[in-house]
C-alpha cells in the first residue's frame, strides 16, 4: 500500500516536471519567434544621404553619452538563424533520452541568447528542485517503511502476548 502511494507521488512529480518542460518550451518558442520578427540594426539598409554637419557641442554630448553607458549598437550583432535545443524531460529527471527537440530561428541576436540563457537557468533551478523533492520522497518512503515494519513487529508481539494470556496453564 505504501509502495503504491510512493510510486503515485513519484509519477505526480514526473508529470509536473513534464508540464513544466512543455510550458518552458512553449514560452521559449514564442519568445524566439517574436525576437525573429524584431528589426535589428543589421536589418536596416543605410541610404545614401549627405551627412549634416553638427555643432561640436552636440558631437561632444553624443560621445559623452556613449562613454557613460548609453551603449552604441555595433553592426554585426545579428547572426544567421540557428537550431536551438529545447528543454526535454530528461534534462530535469536525469533519465537518458535520445530525443531532442529543436526550433530554428531566422536570426540569432543578443535577445535570442538571453532567452536561451534564461531557459537554461530556469531548467537548472527546476532540476535542483526536482532532485530535492525526489530525495525527500525517498527519505520519507524509507521512514514510512521502517515505521510500518516496527508496527508489524509490535502487532505480532501484542497478538502473541494476548494469546499467551489466554493459554491454559
């Protein structure tokens, strides 16, 4: 009976992990698709326009802003599309699996990289939580089994004691 309950708890945790993986993969795919639709500096084609002569004060202000942290986006940040490996349940449960789902992006920019890094961070955190829950489940299971064995021995001892009381001398 206890074994069935513990197995059911393991199955429930694994199901929750699968739901988590599906949810993360859905979010990552939506984010990557949204990021593919964003226009980056690499998508802009510069036209032939004569450059306006700006006053020295304006040029100095722009240079100062660039130095103080207003980051100037350099061209070449967007790379060609890449195959991105999605999360799989085996990443969480440590079971070996040959199945790996991927999604193809149209381009690969720093925001794409950040989405992938966030996916990896959250899966690492969940993997730790999942491992902790499974360890706790094993600990509780062994405690329950031990308690059940003690109870059985006590019951047998009590029954034997009662039988001895009613045994004709």
